[in-house]
């Protein structure tokens, strides 16, 4: 792209008085495959927009993850891993700010990068370096291991088992092993039923007991994957458009100083994304904490 065409695309992303600039985002996505320097430029634009939105309406920080999600099918593993690492860092940051809507957009973009990012995900969740909100979102990405190559699945299983064994030794709170238990269930690792039964017994006076029991029963009964449908499994437009609209409504209300501010705030505390059609017959697991829509930061 020449300088003039690039500037026109940036102008489209920065406009606040128009609909979602899909054409501009798709053009940036196409350019990413050939112009690796654009990755840093886009993340810089994201960071600047996150700061700017405190003072004025801005949507660039919403558009950048979408560009990466659109570009993912055209990118090699190295670039998807590079992008995934930066997306995860910003997801953790959004978790620290309790910005659930931004976390949903970022986790959808992370999921679009594919299983290549799983080692990065586990590097965060196992070290417990993320806030609880981001931690829950990151664990949802373990579904990427389903259908991945055997070596990666085995690595995921080893990581989950290691965490659960730490739970069994009281080195980690029992609630923090719930997602690992469900990951083993989703991968059909029946050789770990006894470990889950042991944790179910140890956690019987906690809310986690229900989840350990559910994961164990899923394995024993050979049920299909207990994971619900995830955002990144939908077309990008389907998961992004409603979140963009909520952000726009929030920014308009914030800057108008309208009297029904509290009423609008309440709309961001409603139940978040749910798949329109369940992908499995069994009841969804209760361990995945349901995020709430929060004010855009």
C-alpha cells in the first residue's frame, strides 16, 4: 500500500460518525500478510486509542483486534504467535481494569490465532499472573487444544495434570483447578478419572466440588465436549457488531451526560455471550465464570 492509501484507511478507522469500517479493516488484514511491520503499528494504535477513549469517543482499540482476527487465516504460525502474545498481554491488562467487554473482543481475536498460542496462554494461567477475570477468559482458550496435533494436546494435558496435582497437595486453592479438570474432560482423558475423583472428595465442602464431579462424570459417561460454543468460532462480524454497538451506546451516553446513566450501566451487567444453539446435549459446566459487560475504559 502507498502512503496515501494507508492514510485513507487510518482515517476510516478513526472516524466516529460512521458505521463499522469493515472495508478498511479487511484491507489492513490483507496487508498484514505481506507487511510484518504493520503488527507493531496496529498495536501502537490500539494502546493510544485505549488512552484516548478516556477523553473522547474512539473505536480504534476495538478495530485492531478485529483486524488481527480477520488476518489470521492468511498468517503463518510465527506471526500468529507473535500477535497472540501481544493480544494476551492486553487481555490481562483489560482484566486488571475490569473491562469485560474489551476482554471478550480480545479473547475472540486470541482464539482466531489458533492452537499455536496455547503455550503462551498456559504461561499466564499456570503462573497465576493474570487477574481473576482475565484468568477465566484465558482458560476458555484451552478449547483450542481439541482437534490440535497430538503433541500439543499432550502438552496441554501435562500442564493441567500438574496444576491439579498441586491442588491435591494443597499448594493451590481447589477452585483454581476447575478449568483444568474440564479441559481434561473435553479431551477425553479417562486415565485421569481417579485424579478428578480425588479432587472431588477433597473439595466436597466448596462450590468447586460440583465442577470436579461434573468433569469426572463427563469422562465416565464418555460425553461429548462440555465446552460451549466460543466467540471465535463465529464469523467475526457476528461477535463484533453487537459489542461495537454496546460500546457506541455507552460512549454516546457517557458524553451526553444523560440522566438515565444508571439505567445504561445496568445493561452492561447483563448475561454475556451465549451460543444461539447449544453444541452439546449435556448441561454446560458451571465452572466457567460468566463475565459481565462493563464500561469501556
